[in-house]
């Protein structure tokens, strides 16, 4: 059994129930997880962020087992005595799927399946530097995420979790990825006849500040201005919290209902804001 657990390629082809069975025995589980850490170390000559992460793994029985991994200047190794910079919690099967390259840490995080306590920005940098054995893709690769998959992943996720995501170290990455994909969401036949500029004032930052973006559509072309000035000319501005923005752009908040309920406030003609939405194909909607 241990030999199978050590073989990451075969483990990747194993179903969830069999994974739980493989890791049921504590001795075999320790050997297998140790082998996964060794595999990461062998495939990643380490030059990424340094520090210590504690991995809290929820086992099939509901118990939690902790593993402390140290990333120093040249190596990745288990070090139970080290003081963690951050704690990452996730389920046993998700650990295996992440390390074997079958799951993405960003999607697990957005879905509430991966929890981070401590320095979230450092964990993000760490995940972007780590590669699954045999893969060139990082463990956290937001640029590779499919918007439809993200929309499905956050379905049913607690609002408090989404608010935490948009207040933490992943916020800037989420905003950059979402606004960077706005041109992909255009409905060409409608956008060709549209000329509009919409501002977004997005709250929910941990420091109480606002992130401002402007999206311009002109004859089928879409341009995004990040960190926009308050003086940037727009036809209307949407004011909303970070978690509501995430729900809006992933199809979980209807813009009309959002305005009527006060979850979205509009400065300027509401018809301009709704017209903007009409030329966008929102994932999950």
C-alpha cells in the first residue's frame, strides 16, 4: 500500500475513496505525505519564497493532522519544530489532487475548500512558485482558471467567505484576473453598436479603501483602466462591496436585483449601467 501511495502518477489515477483508504493507516499516511513533499523538493530546485507553512489536513474521519513544511533558500523539507508563517487547511483528497496537479489552489480557495490563516500574500507567492511533480503548471495558477468553473465553484459558498477573500491577500489578484478578462465577456454583435464607459468603485478592502476601475466599450473594443482616478470621465459608476462584485461578475448577483436591493449603488444614469451589462456575457448566468 505504501508503494502505491509513493507513486504520484498512479495516485493521480486513483479515485477518492481509494485515496482515503490508502491514507487510513497513520504510518502509511506519514510515509506517503513525506514522499509527496520529497517529490516537490526534487522537481522544484527551490528559489521561491522562504518561510514555513503548516498544512492542516482534514482526514476522512474528520480528524485533523498537521504537517509543517519549511522552505529555505535551497530546499523544501518537513520540519515539525519550525514556527509557521501561515497555516493552510484543506481536505485529504484535495491535498492529493493539488500535489498531483489535478486541482488548482486558487479554485480551491475561492470555493472555500482551502483555508489560509496568516500571510495570505506569501501563500499566494508560494503557490505560484511551486510546481506539481512532472508539470510546468504552478499549484496556484489563477490565469488558467475557467470563469465557468469559478462560477460553479462559488455557488453556495458563504458570503462571509467571499468577503474574506476580497479583504485578504488574494484580492488584488482576483481583481486583476477579472478585469483582464472583460474583453472576453463582450457579446460582439451587441458591443459593435455600443459606446459606454462604466466605473467600478469596489469596497471591502481590509484597510477600508476603495479600488477604482473604468471599463470602456467603443465599437466592439474593450479597454480597462486600473487604479482609475476619481476624475476619469464615465457615464455611470457602480459602487459595491468586493464580495458583491465577485458575485456580480460570476453570475450570482442579478444586476437589476442588485440595484433594487441596494447591494449595488449607481452614480449616474442607471440605464447606462444596465446597458453595459447587456453587452456582456457573464459566466454562470
